[in-house]
C-alpha cells in the first residue's frame, strides 16, 4: 500500500489518443471533456494548454463500485491533439512523453492502416495501451444507455447484439495476435502487463468511457508507479508541443511539463532550430475556464505550475524554439551544463542516415524519426533527414543525390515554401507531401514503381532482340549492292539496321530495309514473309536460298535478355536467343555470361 506522501509525489500520467482517421479520436476526447465536466461534486476536469486533466475523484464518481479502492494515481492528463503525430512529437528524454495510449478502433471497420502504424509506434516506444473498440452504438439493435459503464449496458442487450459484439471483439483479438499482442475484452483480463485490454465504447453515447478511464488508471498503477514517482518539487522538465505567435503576446510556446515545477522568473533551456538557448520565463498562461472573455484575456496567468501540466510560456527569443524539443528549468550556476545536456539529447535524436537514398523533411524531430523508421521498415533508404519546410536549398541538396530515382523529397506535415515552388518546376526533383505517414510512403512507392516500369520499358526498347529467318527458295529479287531477298521470320523479329550471322557464326551483312508489298516496315515478327535488302553479300555466293540467319545480338544486350528479362520475353524469342547464344558459345564458352 502506498502511503499518503507517496501518493502526493505521484504525478498525473499523460495519455495520448491514437487510431485511424474517422475512428473517433476527437469524439472520444470531446466526450471525456464533456461528460467529466458535469460532475462538479467530485472535482471537475481542469483545462490545460494542449491537455485535459481528469482527476481521480471524477473517474471514481463515474465508475462507482467498479473502481478498486487502492488507487493512488491522482488522475489522467489527456493530450488534446489526437493522432500518432502528436504521440511521436511529444518526447521525453528519448522516450515517448505519453505514459499511456488509447488506440481507438471503429468496431464496425476493424483495423485500418493507421491502426497498424500506431501499434508499430507504440511497440517501438514500449508504451502500454488499451484498445477502445468505438462506435458500439452502430451495432444493429444496440439499445443505448448514455454514459453508463459498458458492462452495465452490455448486460441489458439482446442476445444477438451481445453475440455481434463478441464476434467483432474477437476479430480485434485476432488482428492484435497477428501483430504479436495477446488481448481480450478488458473484463476478462487478470494480468494487464501481459494482455492488451479491449474496451468496447461509444464516443457518441458515452457508454464504456467509465470502463476505459478505469482501465487506464489500472494500467498506470501497474506499469508506471516507478516512473510516475517524480521529483514534483524539483526543477521543471518538459517538451515543446508547439511554437505559436499569439496576437498581443508575440512568440510563445505551448509545452507539457512532465516533471518538477516551473515558475515565472525561472531560467529555462530550450532546444532551438540551430542550437539550444536559454531564456527567462516572463509569464505562465493557462486557458480561462470560461470562454466569453475578451480576446486579449484568453489566458489566466499563474506564477507556478507542477507536473504534469500543459502550459503556454511567454519568454523572449521563443521564435527560435523548435516543436518537439526538450525544455528544462535551470539555475544561473548549472545553466551551461543543462545547455550541454540538451544539446546532447538533440544530437542523439538526430537521424542516422544512409549513404544513398531519398530526402525527408518533417515538422518535428519526433515525426522525422517516426517516418524514417517506417521507411526503413519498408526497405527505403534515407540519405538526408531534416526538420523544417521544404526550401530551395533542399531542392539544391536533393539534386546532388547520385541516383535519379533517389532525387525525391518526402515532406511530412510541412509546406513547400513559395520561392521553392518556382525553382522546383525547373528541376527534376519529385516532391511528395502529406500529413499521414502511410499515405506518403504509399504515394512514393507507387511513383517508384511507375518510374522503374518506365525505365525498364525504355531499356527494353533499346535492346537488340533475337531473330531467326530463312532465305526462301526462289526469292532472290536482286543479287547485290544491296542483295534483295525474300525471307520467312521463323522466330523473334528483325529490324532495319541489325546485323545477320549464319549458324556457323560468320557474318552475313546489315539489313537496310524491310518491305512487305512495297511498304517499308520498321519490324517484322515471327510468321511474317518479307523482302529484305542486305548490305554486303552477293546472293548465290556468300548467301544462298534455304539458308538460316540469326540476328547478331550484341553481347551486353544478350546478357540483359538472358539474365534479367528472361521472364518477360516471348517463348519464340527465348528459343531463338538460346540457339543464338549456343552459336556464340561454340567458340567462346564464356560469351554473354
Ligand atoms: P477522428 O478522425 O478519429 O478524430 O474521428 P472523429 O472523432 O472526427 O469521428 C469521425 C466520425 O465518426 C464523426 O462523424 C463522429 O461523429 C463519428 N463517431 C465518432 N465516434 C462515434 C461513435 O461512438 N458512434 C457513432 N455512431 N459515431 C461516432
């Protein structure tokens, strides 16, 4: 059992909501804010900058007797921005800032690409999570009872509705199992450290939300007691959520403080665009609880704050701060050390790049890291990775990439600057931007495949193809200069300009023209009977009716055909190619290998 002092020193765990687009992340956060705000008795929620705090009292009141008595966690702090972008952006000392995550899945749709992407990220950061199987109210026949615990609502449903919920839940269990997680409906789980809990909810009716909050509290208690036992009296430590210019205030940062205390007048060290810098806190701002105030007074000023909290900080020089970077309170004495430490942290966060590959731009260090990881997972190399919008300098840098196929910039949550656009039009750099990682990768892969197909096609067109012809009897139309004879294309094809050889390997001459009923042809394929003019030989001397000739395929072309394009060429061509190669290899066994 924890003592009262221990309880006091536990900070509020930070929770991030993730999931596929439209599965209900925003609705869930709205509902948590909406339902919990009503209960004034139990101590209503507190609105932070970028976050919402739900105190334990509120959760207890919602859960009634479902809640275990021994809870020592003070409540939950939900990050207001949903999505894995927020999750990866908000970092703390190399790990994820969020202590816990809610993975929202639309129970009627099941797992979607961003659900899987979120799970990969959660696994990478080893973040405990719970699955909220949302939109249970959409299950045919569901009889809603607003805001009640799932277990209570579920008991009152007809059997066929219960069966449908069970089936859908097991589909999720199956998907989670494919991804290496053992899971079950939360009320059937004993050990949350080994199994992922699935809580059926409706962000619309509020059903299941008490259960969800309770499971989160349980998870925090099981997993995090140690990491939550923070020095809530020590110097503040946090992460920059956003750098914002506010009317009347100038540049501010929205930050989540996850450890210690921050006060007005404190010296703080922040990771900057170029390098870390120090500044002094001029004001700490929290949102006003009530919204009908004049614009200048949107915020309440506070003199000090204790973790965990979301806060807007006003200080000189904040235009140089970078989203996603660390923030620490320092003293005059240790400020140089802290500067160095933050520099080290930023350095560590820098992405290790490959020698060759494409260029990545992202809005924050965390998202840059996430996207580079995803790309590596997909076997795509990254040569340059930086934070920031896409500038002319980036295009110039990308142009130096040695491989044409690598001259690509993938921009995640960034803009193409106006001056860049014009320059871009004149360059051969391809730029893709998106704010969904998997779409960005998908678009790039599609483009890459199209480029490769085009290159293959072009190469294929340039290659001299094999051909085999027979000099037809009674078809000598002109003896020499050039000789004009009738031939039957037995396999492959012939084209003007190619050289013919005999089965003994000796040279016949170069085809000048191919004609069929007085029309010139650029190609004659298997089965055709055509007239050809040949520069070089004299009919009746070097060449004779009934002879067989082969197209003399240059050695490098023959190699490509035999070893790279074998599966794509026609059967008759392949047969002719192998006969031709055999002729060449009679004299030189290593020819074309
Ligand atoms: P997000 O993209 O994940 O943030 O999804 P939203 O919260 O914006 O929800 C997408 C749509 O699904 C909206 O039209 C919501 O009203 C709807 N929605 C969200 N949760 C529920 C739910 O529990 N039940 C029903 N019926 N609709 C929901």
